C-alpha cells in the first residue's frame, strides 16, 4: 500500500510538472500571437491561483491564465485581513530594477560624486535634450554638496541612432566625459549645435537604452534608488535630499 501511494505521488508530481511546462509553452505562444517581435523575459507564479506574471521584452508585465487565452495588464494587490494593501506588482518591479542596476551595463555610468561623505547614491536615466533633465543637471553642484552621488545612464528617448544618442556616445568618448556631458546638456538647452565629436570609441549608450526598455521606462529623468524604487520626473535638490532622508 505504501509503495502504491508513493508511486501515485510521484506520478502526480510528474504530471504537475508536465502541465506547468505545457502551460508555459502556451504562455510563450500567446505572447507570439500578440506580436512576433514580443519575447518572454520571465514567467513567475503569482499568489492568485492559475495566474502567471509574464514579463516581456517591451518592459511590460502581463498577468496570464495558464492556457494563455486570457490576460490583463495593471497592478496586482494583496489584500489580506489585518495587513492592508500590498502592491505586488511594484515589489516585483523594484526587484527587477535592483537587478538591472547590478548588471554589467549599469556599471558603466557617468558618475558625479558626492562632496564629502556620501549620504546616498541615485541612478538617473537621462537624455541631453530633455528640459527637466537639463534643469536637474543645472543643480548638480547643489545635489553633490548635499552628499548625493549621481550615476547617469543614457536614455535617448528618440531611440538608437538618433542625434541625442550620438551626443551621449560622444560624451562617453571625450577626454573629460563629465565635462562634455554637462556642456552638451547646456548647449541643447541654449539651442546651440552639439560640440564636435571626439574620437569614437566603444560606449554603453545602446546597453543603457536596452535597460531603459527592459524596465519599461517611459520618460526622463527617471530616478532609481538602490532599493529599486522609481521616482519619475524632476525633483529639486532640497526635495531630493528630503525624500532620501538627508537633513
């Protein structure tokens, strides 16, 4: 009897694995039906029975039934008695951002170090042609003086091969990348043509852009904390410090 039950257990376990594998195949097929250019990045079970969280290469997240025939987009909340609402979607997205900041591509960044002791470090996806990126960068001295290190990753909103992409690639290859980057933002703000390009070199702009798409970022500046929390848009230096808990 024990052997029979044990065999039944293993049979059911194997069957469950096969069903899960088939359901994953259905999820991949469903994504391809939406668009052949869409690819699955990851699939995870959710606390909702029969529902899977599917991350795709556009940076979007879909919640799909096991057969792939139904899905929805949006935010999934946990609402347990006595615990209050928990935004499960944001928790997962924060984890994805933390992983992105640890990636090899994110290690190559323009770094504007804090003055004195570093109180906090933030990563900002930025564009040279973005008005609020220019406004934020104009406060860089004040931001650094508050003990905040800023790490810039390139997000040319016009896409790869655009003029802003080229300017940021040029900035990376300059003798003084930070100075070139600062002047490029100022010249764009003043409606002046970009500086003459220095010698070309390998640069991380395309990899930075790929990260921005992977994370589903829609605009600049996009401020990402080490915890993975995202603050979209411009924040004045004092407000930035207040939110970071810096007096």
